[in-house]
């Protein structure tokens, strides 16, 4: 079975949650425009000054998504 990678964008500061939520909208728009179906996108509030937006991709597709979308970091995704 193929591993999945969670590509992550970090946002910090008082507007972090709103920025992460807005970035998630752009990720979904990109997927719609490119007609790509993925398992999961979203955003999480880590604390009042840190939030993330993320997209989960197959490991085999990670490099192309990374090069196009420029995430800040990635990690192995486990549901």
C-alpha cells in the first residue's frame, strides 16, 4: 500500500486561523480547476497564534504537488 504525505502550510500570528482557512479555499479551487480528486484537504488551528492548511497526497505524486504548490513542510499522513 502506498504511503500518503500531508503537505503543510504554516501560518502564525493573530490572523493565523483565518489565513489557514482562506488558504484551504485556494487549495480546493486548485484541485477543482485541475480536476484532481484527493483524499483530504483542510486546516487546523494549533493554538491562537498558529494554524495550518494542508493537503494529503499519494507519496508518488508528492514531488509534483510540492513543486507546484510550494508547501512549507510535509509529513507522513496516518489516519
